[in-house]
């Protein structure tokens, strides 16, 4: 059965974006996640499909999908790419955008993507039963909370910054959820990549 992996960047204090959302990468105004450093090449090599299509073209990366063939996101995450004209940021992945308002638009903002108002858990369970590579949850925190029972693995890129407020890694009520650390890698850039199993 396919696995759902929450592969995401975060601050040291657990935020995946600032209070207003938007692109947190250091290539955008006000961004704070490191996009360059000795952590970049290993992550690009291990997860080439998690780079937006335009970035892959710019870097000349033509590697086949290694881990994922499907990506899930909420509306706010999709809006980051849409704001700069990228309605389909990951053209090599089947893309599901969970949004009641976008699912009701006719015509669709992008016919190749699935804009859905369906229950995320039911959708993921159906996807897991299909053949294929893994499923990537790329954001955001509210969708991660909804899908927590179906998340099999977390890969968290912890950036060496503290921002104090913003969109949390998981936007939910208080609850203790134990994880098992299965891998870790620290880089000179200050980024630490932590991999956890939820089982």
C-alpha cells in the first residue's frame, strides 16, 4: 500500500509560513527558509519531484520521480504558485487541491489538477489503495491536521530561524502524538532534516 508523507520545511519553533502565509523561501520578499546551502543537493537528489517544474527546468534536473507521484495541498499552498502564474507547480505529479471554493469553479483554474471538496481522509484512503509511488502532503498545517490519521511519515526540514508566530506545522487542538525518529541529517547550512514514522 502507498504511504502518505508530510514533507515540509519548518522554522525551529514549528512554523511552515509566516502569519500571512505566502512563500516562505528566501528567494521571495520576507522569506526565511534557506533554498541554498549544502542541504540543497542531497534533498534535490533524494526528492527531485518536490521541486516546482520551473525550478527543475532552471536547474536542468530531469530525474524521474523517485519517491512520489501524487501531491496534496490546501488552497493557501496552491495560491502561492498561482500568485506568480503557476497554476500547476508540479507538472510531473498528480495534484489534488482541497478547497470548497476552488472545487466549485467552472471552468477549473487548471484542468489537469483535481480541485476537490471531498473528505481528505476518504480521498487519501482511496489513493493509497491504488498502485503507484508515494503520496506527498506539501501543505498546509490545517490539511495536515485533517489527514493526521493517514500520515505515515514526516520529513521535516528544520531551518535555523525562529519567527514567533505563523502557520503551524500542524494546526490542531492540543494532543500528544508520539513519533519514532528513523533518520536525521545535519548540514553546515544549519538545516536539519528529520524523518519520523508515525507508527
